[in-house]
């Protein structure tokens, strides 16, 4: 994957625009808080008329957010920076999940991408885990039953009798035959 760093906040906001406007990541309340913060705390960022325009409930949230981002990009880098600051204050988890933030965190291309690593390690699913666990449990049971003590074999036979769900009928039958051979010797 090609990593690139963004020199300006406007470029970062352009990159993050699709992420912010897709799948309803931001709700009405958070967008209103961001707009109010840009209007009240930093009046030079959004004027009262601009804030009212972007808080208009008649327009869809996606449209208002898209227009807000484009408006801030036209005004300059400082305005985009203040948008990121407002986003961090009002939606910190979303701010940390931004694509540009992930790129900034991993600017070295030799580092391991942990999201990709999780996918590669966990792509086998629960059936693979249960299979491996059953094989390990079977080997442990054979090792435990390898003693010539008849009490152990009797207990193991009882355990195997109740385990067709865990290790399967065919494996259980093979284990039972093995235990019978051990008990005859």
C-alpha cells in the first residue's frame, strides 16, 4: 500500500471527505455541535448566517456536511484545521479513525499495518479453531490414556462415549477401538 503524507489540512479534509459523509458516521447532534463550535468559539471561521445555512434541518445531513467541508476548503487551511479540532472535541473516536490520521500514524512503509495483520491472522474462522482444539484435545487424551492403568482407561472410555459432538463419531470410534486394544494388552 502506498503511503503519502498530507502537507495541508485542506488536502487531509479532501481525503477524509468521503469517510466523513458516508454511512452516517456523523449524526445530526455532532454536526450541529461542530458548526456551533466553529461559529461561537471561533467566530472568524463561520459567521452567523453561514452557521444557520449549515444547520438548516430542511437539507439532508449528507448535503449539509458536504457543503460545510467544501466551504471550509475554500476558506483555507486554518479553517480546515479548526474543523479537525472541533471534530476531535465532539467525536474523538471518529477523529481517531479518519483515514488521514491512520496514514499520519504509519508514515513508515516498513511498519506492519495492524488492521491488515488482524485480517490475515483471523481469516480461518471458528471451524478451524474448533478443529485444531479437537485435535489437540485428542492428542492430550491419548497421552493421558497411554498409561497401563485400567482406571484411567475406564474413565477415558466414559469421556469418549459422551463426546461425539466435540470430536466427531469417526474419531470417537477410532479412539474407542484404541482404548479397547490397550485394555486387552
